[in-house]
């Protein structure tokens, strides 16, 4: 469908903010352009350097006296005093005035753009009441959408919002360095040009970039690290003994683990889909949750051999506050805990990952890292950019003046006069003709020849140095960032807009960039970690997508570039849970699912799920057939459930089969710990969808005999093969 908007409720606030900041920059640039020269002249006049000479009793008089004493009774030619008196008498030369104007425009534009952004922040601060670092609390971070800013070095502010829309609006209109968090404390996106400020912000809210899939680099829980998990409530370590998981080692502090105790050591394994698994190399097993208990009965496996359909071995690492973590099983919707008897179980009850009660202390663990895997790649990228900026600033500071002098000398203005046949000679001839045969005092030619003969005055040299430092720092920081991007581009082979395809977007982690106006590039990655690393080290406007095409985060200072990127990859912000509004599968709708491969509808008969109604086209469902009708229920966490109002049951996946044996429930009564009844709606192309069980890591299908099962094999939701037609369904909306 083409969407025709009939309201004017567009991003007016965003546009207004961009216009405010752009206008501020423009006004500041114009003010700086025209005010810098007069400001310098006025300042010099205020010092006492005037048209009639140096005024007695002024700063200028003191400077002249000191200069005369230092030079044996006279003021040296081209000295600071002589230069300032010359400016006080006749004003700035055209070249010096031009230099002041350029430097003034740069500084004015920068300062006023920051002031414009600060004005927007100030408005929101007045409305929302941002708290300082010292005032923040665990409660101020969790349960609210948050924007955390650095407003001046080390001045970290926390702004809470009731809705995501409010936090998004503030984030987009704020101009300082900032991070946006969801109510669980997960970092969603960052903004601002200064990576050091972003690091300051993360240190203050206890987070990091989103390569840790739950939005923060939980203390020591990076995949590949070896850790021990200590329960401070009971002063015990979790351990694995054979196929048991307990805390039988006895009481001890978090720092007291003996070096020869190996059963308490677990390797953190990247389990994909935003989760980790805990593997014991001593016993060759994974920790798993089995209902309300914890064990390791799944069988012996190496750390890299976690089966794709093992859902109970997967955990989400949750920030539990005060430097601790909690482990949540998405499949069972429960937290790992240690009870008063030292038993490791999950009997605390059913809870979503973002709903850990403050009073639950048994579910909280201290992580003792036993390896030194740090963020070296990230630090190297930040250091590269910061070092580039510093080097560029130093080069500009010391090279700008000599570069100007060398350029003027190259034009033909030299210590012995103007060289014949040069640009300088042509300029002098034109000036003489324009002025009736002579070269005017303080004209461009006279000023350039003065510089060519004796060099820049101290004031002009200082102006050149400042302007050179600003320009050099800016250019070289961009070059440093571009070098990182170029390295990744060479490694990963970003495709242009014209080259992209459905295959380039789906099935891969993607970073989409705008590298120059309209130059959209697509960079595919095999793993989320790679996409995160590239996203953080890339310096241009960019968006990061998961393998389904869902936008995860954006970066860069230019909202117009982000809009260009979205238009090219066909996306928008991540308000749609699975990254796209799948055809007709909105929660609350009633649908029938038709298999075009076998020309049959899925139906529920009692506690069975089959296609026994016979062959028929997608548009031929009889109006009095009710067993084929399912209500789409919002199952939370980006998933849906299918409920039959006729039979009062939910469709569920049981290993390789489909049934409805879970029991009778109303559509609004889906238990929070029923994982097998939850499905992710996947875009299967050509207007069709596929249903994927995260708990079993399989797709629903209809086989050649019309049986509804999941025997196609283990597959991630983003890895549906093009050749799998039995897993694809047409959705017939019935509401």
C-alpha cells in the first residue's frame, strides 16, 4: 500500500530544533564575521593605542615603556607595540581583517550553535527537571525513559520521561552529548560529536555501548570472559558439580575464591539473540533452567557447541544495580536465585527481565572477572580520533602562520621587494592603475609586501595560529574517524544504494551510512559484535540494523542524514517491535493462516492443530468455519500468541510438533511463563509471514501430508531459507 498522510503532525518539533540550531550557527557566524575585526580594533583602542598616538597612563603607555627599555630606548619595527599602534592609528590591514573575520565566523558559529542547542535543552530542563549526578538514584534510572547529558565537562544531567515519545523528542532536539535509555536502563542511542563525553556519561549511569546486547556492558559478563558468580545475600559462589548446580563450596567473600577451585568458574558464551550461556570447561556442560530448578543435565558440550534449539540454557544479563547483575531466562520468564538454604533455583516467581523487584536480593550476583578482556578496540578507535584531533590542532597552531607567510612569498612578495613576472607584480600593477599611479597605504598589496618583507605581526600570527588550530583539529578528527571507516570499508566491502538487495539487508547485521550528501553505503556483518564495533568507530551519520531489518540505533549529529538513510533502507525508528508491521498480524486482529504451498488453512480442533479442513484458496474460507480463526495476542517482548476463541486455547510448539495442550485460557490470560506459545512474526517476502518460536528456535510449517509441525530444523528467526516454502503463510485478515 501507498500511505497518504492526511494530517500535518510531522516532526515539527524536530524541524524547529534543527532550524533553531542552524539559525543560531548562521547568526553566530555572521556576527563573528563582521564583529571580530571591529572587536579587535575596539579592544586595541581601549588599551590606549589611538589615532593621535599612545595615551598617557594607559596599558599601551606601560607596554611602550617596557619595550623602549628592552630595546635600548626605542620601539622595534614590527614589534607588538608598533603593530598595535599601527592598528590603533589606521585600523586592521585587509589581510588581518579577513583573518579576524574568518576566525570570528568559525568561533561565532560554533558558540552560537551550542547556545541554540543549550536553549532547547534549557527549555526541556525547565519542563522536565533534570537531576545532577549527585541527585540521581536507582529509582530515577529505572522505570522511566531517560536522557542523560553532559552539559559542560563532567556536568552530567539526568532527564526522566514518562513515555518513549517524550524521550525521543528531547533526545533529537538536544544538542549536547547525550545517551537515551529505556526504563530498564538499556542504552538505546547516543548523540553528539564527542566520544569522550559519551564515555563520561556512560561512567555516570553505569552503562556502555550496545555491543552488550541488553544495552550495557554488564560488569565482567562480556562473551569470552571467565567469571565466578557470587551471591552477596548468602556469601556463596554458584558452582557446577557433574550435572548439578549448587553453592556447596561454603561461605566466602567475593574476593576469596581459591585459585584451585575450578567448578565455580564459568565461560560466558555468546548465545545469540541478545543472550548468554554459562559453560563449565571443567565439566563440559552448560547451566540450564528446568522449570523452577537449575541443573546441567542437557549433556556434555564444548563452549562453542551450544545447540541452536537449546532455549533453557540461554540467559539475559540484567543490571541489578550497585554493580550487580541478575540472570533472566526468557524461555521460562524467571530469574536465577540462591535461596536461604543455598539451593540454586528460580522459584522466586514469574517476572519479565525488566521487572526485577528492588526487594529481591537472592536474585542478585556479584561478578568476579577471571580474565582481562577489555574494550581495546573501542579504546583504540577513540584514541585514534582524539589523537588525530590533537595532532591536527598542534599542526594548525604552529603551521598556519608559516603557511600564510610561505604562500605570500610564493606570490612574489619578498624581503627585497616585489619580484618581476609574478602574481605580486600583476597585483601591484592593477593597484597602481586603480589608484592613479601609486599603491595606497594599508591596501592589500602594501600589506602583503609588508608581510613578505618582515613577516606576520605578533597579533596576526596569533590569529592565524588560533584559526589554524581550530581548522586543523576539526579536519584531522574527521580524517581520523574516516580512516577507521575506510579500514572497515576495505574489510567489509560496503555496497552503494544502487547495489543493495533484499539479501544484503536481511540475514546480516547491517550498518547503513551517509558518506557525503546522498551517498548511502551498506556494510554487512556476520555478528552483532562486529556491527557494534563498526557503528561506534564510524564517524559519519549512520544507522545499525538487525538481520530482520529492524533499526537498533542511530549515530551522528545530522537528523536530515538519518532521514536520508531511512528512506534508502526503507526503515524508520524502532517503535515497531519486530522492525516491520507484518501484514495483518497486529495484536487484536483476527486472522486465518493459509499455506500457499499446500493450499490449506491451519486450524485448531480441541487440543490438536492441523489442516484437516481440506484444500482451498486463501480467499475461499467459508464464513461459518470458526476453527481456522485465531486472535493475534500481544505476548510482550516483541512476540505474539495465537488464540482460538472457539476452543479457548493457545497454539503452542512442543519440540517438533504443534498442539494446544497447554489448557483452556481466555485471550487475555496468557501466563507470563508460557514460552512455547509465543512466536515472532517474520517477514517471509512476497506479502507472506513465517512464525518462529524463540524458545525452540524453529519455524512453524505445514508438511506434504498437511501436518502442522516444526520439523524443518533449527533456525534463527533471521535465517529463513528462501527455499523453505512450507514455512510461509498468507495472512487473511478477518477483522
